[in-house]
């Protein structure tokens, strides 16, 4: 009787902890999904650096900001394994990243910092430019450093990427999860959201105290997300709420996103990425994307050599 009593007491104590961990996993998965969306309302592919980053810092008040900005860049590259080289004091050296500290009157009040990634195809970053106002460098450095590595979204969760941040002056655990997954050997430039999501999720589950419960939550999250994205691509659903809340989604971005999502669903069902393989479903989504003008879907339907 005593053993049973204490077992019940222990279960009562542990249940809230398990529920909290499950909630954190669900929130983490939502954040990892949201980070795969551009603020315009379009889902994105994986882009990342495949070579060293050679950085040159320019602009105003460099002595004031250089060490802090450089620390942010080194923190993100340390998680990814990408080599960062500072060539600021070597004017003759090639740089593929320019970090400009601008006067406080530059840029816009609602966007005091910005990162531009240049790539020939949506897979590999060739060059990049970061701009940030001098007075905002303290809150922009880590946010833009994440964007620099190809992580382009603005999710709602506990990450320096959020427009409603929990923390701005160092990486948070979810940021590290994203970066490690983004640059893991399994991840490839050009991957669609449904190809990337399982890799991101596995990195998150590796940090969970109860991996079995986290894996079950992942499976439920995948099923719900695919269902929601089918509705979105078909014109019945919507983009993630945080993308709308951020206030920068456009009608054109959302419309283009439906076409892209149709193609991404085709890839998901064709390859069995995030969802079980289903060739009939894959064909349906490829056809929908092609009819909306998606060239990749049209190329797929045309067959090899066309």
C-alpha cells in the first residue's frame, strides 16, 4: 500500500514537468517551422555558406562596436563550423561580407538593421552585406548574424530572430539548435522546408529530456503542419500567424507562397519528407503548382530532357 501511495505521489510530481517539457518541444517545433518563412509571407529554401566568410567592417564609430559585432559573428560561426576571417585592417584583401555601421539617421525606424544575402541560386550564399545603425548595434548584432548564416525567418519563439525578442545580446538555445542543424552534414543547400524540418526537429529532440515524448510530439506536429499547408496551398488556409503579426507580409508574397508551397508539398510526398510517400498526392501538388506558373513543377511534369 505504501509503495503504491508513493508511486502515485511521484507520478503527480512528475506529470507537470512532463507536460512542461512537451509544451516546450511543441513551441520549439513551431519556432523551427516559422523560421523557414520569409517575412513577406513566402516559405523559403535552405541557403547557407559553403566557404569561409571574409568580413570587412566599415562605417561610423567602429572602435565602439567592432568587438561586440565580431563576437556575435564568431558565436554564430562557431556553431556552424564556418570559418570567419576579419580582413577589416587589410584593405587589399578580398571580402565576401561587408558589415556597415551606419549613422543613426540612416535606414528606417522600423528596420534599423538589415542583411542582404546574394546568391545565384537559392542554395549557396556568395556574398552578403549587413547594415545596422550605430545606436542599434547592441540589439541588431546577433539578430543579423543569424540572418547572415542563411536563417531568414522571424519566428515567435525564444530566439534572437524574433521581432518580439526574449533576449538580444547572446544566442539562445533554440538559436544554437537552428545553426547546428542548418550546417549539419544532413542539411543541403536548396532543401525545401519539408526536407529541412526533420533535420531541424532531430536537433531539437536531441536536447529534450524525454526524447520519446518529444518524438511523439514531433510526429503530431508534422501531421498537423502538412495538413495546414495543404489548406494554405489550396487557398483555404493561411501563413503562420507570427508572419502576419510581424506586419511585413504582402499579398504578392502570400500568393507566390501558395505556388511555392504546392511545389514543396509535391516534393514532400514524392520523397517522403515529413510525410509518408504518396506518388498520387505528389502528382496532384506538382500539377497545382505548375498550373500556378511554378517553373520547377512544370519542369518536373515535363520529364527529363525537356
